[in-house]
């Protein structure tokens, strides 16, 4: 129903129409279609909607990988499976455990050749609940659009991990920009590295939320 | 009404894991030995040598209890692949007597006696012939038993004395079975425990119950155990004749010289075979695995499993069979071993029965999700290669790259016992890094004067690091740093000794501050990990 084309001079009629629209929408329990995000990202991004695409964007060293891993933890915390496509085999396994991922429901595909990347992501979208995929450089827009459609059809959350040199060429439901921050704890020659609190900007549609992740 | 089970001969090598362990390590011959495997609650004893058994070590005992009974006990982990390889020699010896042998598991093999008994002049003659063949091959530990049905034959072999076979007359098997305690049913569902608590300590008492009542109370698994206790065939229906098109073949080109490749192909075959059988409502209890090499050598073995075979169990058995053949560890002489790569693997179901189904979890939940993920990951292995799809198994270590083990999908991972692994002395402090580089990214860690920072033998840095220069981060200024933490790995080994130092460095790049773990070894600095 194109509500925007109605004459805006009659607010009462418009309000009645909105109410009828609300009553006749098919009712799907929102609870069944979302995954709760655990950990420090929760105040900014409380839930992942199944079938959506959440792009985690950040340069190397900003904390983007850890943020993406906490999205994978959302799936394993609910008893489901998560998988990661790691293009150059550099993912640290222990960091997954520290981000809250249950390692017995977590799989990593290491050193996938770039020409097989789209096939590999498509295969994983069929089987697990959250797929975190590093975007290769020069990823094709056609492949990316097909993967978005497949994720929506299967109800899997796709989390592409992009960066300034490898952007995600298709649409996304939510974009999480991780901007990094200072590292506390280390001084010149003394101290130990403590957990950092990176600045994160979550953009979903027109809403934008900026915050600092608690350590 | 079902016919009584056919006469079967069973060759049983008692404590086969112990025999294999002793063969592999001759120093263990004088010591009491126990072989343990991972059970539901830690390590339990699977087999014990004679002297260990005299001290009180029994099958099913926990490892600590076994060590408490018998001080000086040598405890070894079970190695099913080595046991299967070594059992291949026994299989070849018995194959000379009859071709129809069926391998149950390493240590036990059976075959129907109808043909060979007539040829060798009765059951006694057959036993003497098999005994002579085994003695020739120096396998005097084996015991032989004949009874109706494989279950009865296995128990008869257990009661047989060394060198003399036990022959249970035809039709006397139910009476023979009646004396045995219910623990011999060896059921995975704890049926024996339940039966003994219900006041049925002997198989005779269990067999006396009406079968309909047993089926109602204990389900299909209990009904199968009941049939075994009565001395009948485990599956009531006559084995369904196998449709000829159910054979699964895989031709390997180029030929597989490593067991892994052939086993991976066989796993795909096993999955396909079981899917097709499931579509027909059947499951198979006996499978013939045939393998052929480039030079035309063939090896065919019939495998049977007590409960129905699953694709994973079948793939494991194929791996055992090919392992012994390809590596030539069989021991009986080189003319039987494979001399070239494997070109063909064929799976032929030998005995199929109607499937009684598998009870899924009530809410579908974990098991269904796990199956879906398993199928997707196996397909991904086909796309990206079997070694690419891995799971994370944390183990102890100092550097981040040493603290995880990447276990390929499909292989067993031993999860560490307990929720928290104890801390590893010498481990890098701080949160675990998200990016670990192996091999390290080459960088230069420079002091304020532009010279590389070195660490003396006493652990003192030559200068404070001021710049981190390399391809990964460009020319970055060091804002904060920690260390150096000297490392001297394997100092006792002149060849493998590695000395270096660890640094925590926070470098400022145009985007953000990047914290990394830098290792300086032999004058060369490298980024081991980035805390992303």
C-alpha cells in the first residue's frame, strides 16, 4: 500500500489506514527470526536478523576481526553453528574462544583460493547459521549480490569482513564500522597490553549509533 | 518363525591391543600393560595383559583405579589403526582356509562353517586345520570357538583353552549361552546394567522372557540383544537380497598413494551408499570393501559391525584396511602388499536389513543443526580441499601460533578436560590476538637512531624502539611498547635451539593505533600477531 501517495491533508484517515495496515500484516514472531548478540557489541547491535547481511568494516588493526567473531558467537551461543572463510589463513583460533565462540560448533576454512571464494561461501550459507567471510580484493559485484539473495533465502546471517582495500560491493542490511582506538596498559617499556575499547559506528538503514565497546 | 543361526567359527585373539603394543615395543614384554581408550568419563581400560589382570585390572576400569591396583603398570593409548594393520596378518592366514571371512573388529574374525566344515571333515577337522595354519604363522595366542551364530561363537572362543577349540554341538547353543552373565551383551545403551538391576544376572534368565514383552520394554535394541541371548540370528528377517545397482565405485585418477586420499574418497562413497540404502528403507550390517591398485593387485575384505554400520565407521574401516595394505606393515611378506597406488575403491553391501530408524532429538535441535553443518562442511572440503576445512582445538603453548591446533574436519579432536585449561608458563600475556601470521611478516624494529633494536644475552634492549618499518604497516611510529621478554626455546637441543625476544609494540598508522607482537630472532624482526 503506497501510503506516501495519499493526500496528507487528512491525518485522521491516514492514522486509521496505518492502524488497519498494522492489523493485517502477517504475524511472524520476531523472536524466532533473530539471534541475540552477546558481549560488548550488544548495546549497539542487540540482534542479528536471520537472512540479513551485516558488513563489518575496518582497516587492519582496528578490532574488526574481534567484532566479527563476536557476531559468530551469537550463533554458537544459541546452539547453532558458525563458520569463517579465512582467505590467507591468519585467523587466531584463541581469539575466537575469547570472543565467546563455542569452539565445538565453529569451523574455519583456511586458505580458500580467491576464485573459489563465492562457491565456498554459498556452500556454507546452506549449512550454518552465521557465515563470516573475508572479502577478497576485486570481489565481483554479481557474486556478492547472489550471495546476499542466497543468505536471505536460507535465513543465514552473512557477515562479510571488508576493509579499505577490499570493500563489499553489494547491499547490506547493517554496516558496522570499527574505527579502533588507543591501546591502554602499555607504557614505554613497562606494563601489559589490556583489552582495548574501540569506537564503533553501527549504521542500519538511516539510523546510526556510535559507541565505544566495553573491554 | 525364524530359523536358528548358522554355524559360525570365531577366531579370537585375546587382548589384541596389548599384543600389538608388545610387538611394537619389546621392552613391554616383561611389564604388565594396559591399553586405555577415551570413554565417557575419561580414560578407561580396554585391554590388559595377563599379569595385569592377575593384579586386578579389568576392562572398563578407570585409568587411575587400574594404576592403583597394579603399580608399575604401563598404560598406553589405544591405536585402532595399528591394531587393524597387525590383524591383517591373521586375516591372511585364515583366508587361506576359507574366503568368506568376516572381520568384526581388530582381534575378532568369524566365518560361516558350512562349506569349510564339509571340506575338512567336520567341525573338529576344521578347527584342527585353522589351528595348524595359525600355528604355522606363529600366532599361538588365538582361540577358536564354533557355535550357532556369531555371538555364540565369540563366547565359545572366549571359553576355549589355548590350543584346543571349543565346539558347541548344533542346537546346544541356547543352553551354552544361559550360563554367561549379562555383561557380555556389551551394549552401548547400558542394557546389561539395567538387566542386572532388574534381577536378571544371567543370559538364561533374560532369554526366558517373552520376546514381545522385551520389545515393548526395551525397544528394538533390547529385542536384538534378546535374540542374541537366545542364540538366534540378530535380525529376524532373512537378509534382503541386495539390489545389484547398490554397489558404489570410485576410480581414483591419479592413483592414491597416501591413505588419506583414498580414505577421503571412500568417505564420500560411504555417504552415498548409505543415503541410497536409507532411501530404500534399508541399512546394511555387512559390507565388502574392495580396493585395486594400478598393477592389478586386489584386496577385498568383509566388514561387519555389531550395531548397524554408519558412514563414519565404514570410512574408518576402509582406512584401516588400506593402511595395512599400502604401508606394507602386514608383515607376512612382500608379495601380498600393494606396490602401486590405489586406483579403485568399491563398496558392496553384503547383508542389508530393514532399517529401524534412528531416534532424533525431540526438538530436532542440536542433532539436526549438527548434521546440516556436517554436510555443508564436507561439501566445502570437496570444493576447497580436505585440509582447508578445520576446527580449532586449543592446546598449550607459548606463542599464539602454537596455542591452537587446526584439526581437519572429520578427524577426532580431543577436547581438553575441564572448563579452564591451566595457564602455560612462558605464554605471551594479554588478550589473544585475532590475526596470527605464520610465517611472520618481515619488519624492522628501529630505535631512535635508525639502527635495529637488538637484545643482549641478558635480556637488555640496546635502545627503545621508535619506529616499525615494513610492508605490512608502512613506516609507523611506535607510541608504546612492552618487553623485551627473552625466549630460549629447546636450549638443550643444539639443532633446534631458538633464541629470541618478544615485544609488544603499539604503532601509529594513519588509520588507527595497531598493537602487534613482534619477535626478534637472530637479528631479524617479524610480526607474529596483530591484535585486531
